[in-house]
C-alpha cells in the first residue's frame, strides 16, 4: 500500500511561478541582523562568517569616524 503525500504550499507556489515563466530557486542562507534606535540592517550569506562580514560593512556605513 502506497500513500501519496499532499503537495505542500511552497511546491504549489513554485509550480505556479514556473508556469508563468519564472526561474525559481530557494537556498538556505544565514541571516544576520543589527538594530539600533529604530534602524535595522540585515545581511545574508552562505556562511555565518559571510553574513556577519556583510553586516559589519553595512553598519560601518551608518557610522562617521566610529560615531553613530
């Protein structure tokens, strides 16, 4: 006896997008986030180090001479 699994929601969305001509991919990534005084910076990377390195660069852009 074989049981059939129900199609999950993401599979339905992926199929619909592909039917509409989109090329679709989904990957696992690290998300690093920094918050300060209502300001949010987010960066992603294939590794934790990559995500935090990008986050560091983004937060440095918000500082002048090391001052917020």
